[in-house]
C-alpha cells in the first residue's frame, strides 16, 4: 500500500516588475479625414508612463512602512530598475493632487463631527537657504472623536495653520496645554478642553525626581483614568457617564485643585518639578474641568497623539523632510 504525505513550507517569490505593452490599431482613410483609433486605457498618471500598481507600492512603502525614498530607490535597483528619489517625490506629489478631493472630504467630516482633538508635532525640514541644515516644521493632527483623522503639514509651528483650517468652527476642541493654536480655542461657539494626561506627566516627573508631594496627585489622577476606563469598558451611555463623573470623578477633581491652591499658598513656588506641575494644572483649571462636562468627552488628548505615532516612527527612518 502507498500513501502521500503533505507538509506546507512558507516560501517567497521575489517582487516582479515588468513593462506592459499596450497596442492599438490606427485606421487611416484615403481622403484627408483624421485617423480613427480607440483611446488608450485610462491611467492614474498617464504622462508618467508608470502603472498605478507601482504608484500604490511607493505610497504604501512611504506612508505605511515609513521607507524613505532613497531606500526605496535602492530596493528598486536590486530589481534592475533605476528610479531616482526625485522621481518618487514627483509621483507622490501627482498622486496627492489626485487624492486631494478625498483629503478635503476627510477635513469636512472632522469639522462636522463637532468634537476635534488637535495636536501638533515638530518635524525636521531640510533648509533651502542653508544646505545640509534643517529647520523645525510641523504636522498638525485633527482627529474627530469617533471619526477620521486629518493631517496638515506647515513649514512653521505658527497658529496660523489651525486658525485657517478651523475658521468659523463651532464645537469641542481638545488640545494639550500649548497656546499656539491661532486663537481657535477663543472663537465664539468653541468649547476648549485640555488634557489630564499632559498634567499627569508633570507630576510623574516630580515623583520620579523623588518629590513625595507628587504622590497624592498621581494617585488621584490615576483614579480619574481608571473611572474613564471602566466607563468605556461597560460602554456607558452619555447620561450615565455624566452621573458617574458627577458622583466619583468631580470630588477627586475638587480635591486636586484644593490641594494645589493650598500648596501654592504654603510652599515657595521655586522651579522644581512639583511647583511646576501645580502651576501648570492651576493655569488650566477651567479647561481640564471642562472635560467632565460633555459626555461622551474624553479627559485626555491621547487619540490625537496615537494618530501621530506612525509619523514619529517614520521620522527615525527618513530623519527629515
């Protein structure tokens, strides 16, 4: 008797690049009539003579896998293709022009959500006047609470960028403790909220520096986050979340600010971690209290920061723009 056995072994085929040849027939009459022919197949970037499959690969490698253009060019070279970084930049620019209507629609959805988390992050930009040096540019992240994310690049961290993008916006705007938002938080109809996670970082630094006065603040803030975590776990309705916060969170918040004001009176406000954390929190009391008044609001700006993580991961690869 005989029988067969089968095992499965993972294998890989090298990437295959090829040239598509498209042929059409041109009909020319004996008279002076114009030639007749079928149109060429539709292409995304017809003048580039590069297929959409290659363009999709370049965009995915750049923005999903964080591969800089010069590294992609070396990978293409291993397959016998000579493409320069300038060529890939050009393809990306042209692809953006095609995708811009989608980008514009994403921004419309974010604005229409009525709840935006806004967070900027610095990005090194190659300086044109001084060869070999970089300057600080900025990527702005606009994230709807339960919706899409819109990214906007600007050559400076000036608040003019969000002021232009969020002109006439009305709704909730949640940010960190910075003040370079172009006056958007002060616009009529905007409810400005800050972030407890940023306040916590200052007390965490104080605790790590050995200052025992920070311990009680840390414990209370951590309780606030545990309450929010339980609310999300059990998917509380907004009205129930509001009741939970009023009963359990607000007494903790009141205690934090009472302790901070007492510390401000009793202690010398020198430039050590705890006084710095206390001042940071007291200066933003209205904005951090506002987080608990608009269920299903969040008490942190972490959703926007999470959206930025891939960008910071990519920065390790491409170093600068």
